[in-house]
C-alpha cells in the first residue's frame, strides 16, 4: 500500500509540473487581418475596428505599430461598441518608461 501511495504521489507531482510550462503566444496575422480594420492612425494612436476576435489578439499588432513609431508602447485607451456590434479599440502610443 505504501508503494502505491509513493507512486501516486510521484504521478501527481510530475503532472503538476507540466502546468507550469510557459507558452509563447504567436499571433495568427492572417486571421487578424481578416477580422480587423484600421479606422484611424497617427504617430500617437491607432484605432482598430474588429469583430469575432478578442482584444488580446489585437494588442500585439498595436504594440508593433507603436514600437515602429519611435520605440513607444501601446496602451489600450478605450473600447466602444458600434451599432452593428463591431467594436472600436483605441491604442495610445506612450513613451517607454526610462530605466
């Protein structure tokens, strides 16, 4: 009985270790391009209109946009629901904090 308890404990321990793997998010740019439209852009902000996609899937694209505009970071400013149930997200390109 003690042997089975030790084996069960080891199995539980090893299976719990697998939950702590860090997954790298790789955006599917083709899917994003099919579901997102740029409404407005400037060096200081960008507005995306989207449907059938989550905001956290659009955020890496906004981060790339702002990084290319003077090494800035993208900050979500607001999200507005449109009458046709599409959403508009405004990202502001903010200065990176100095270290």
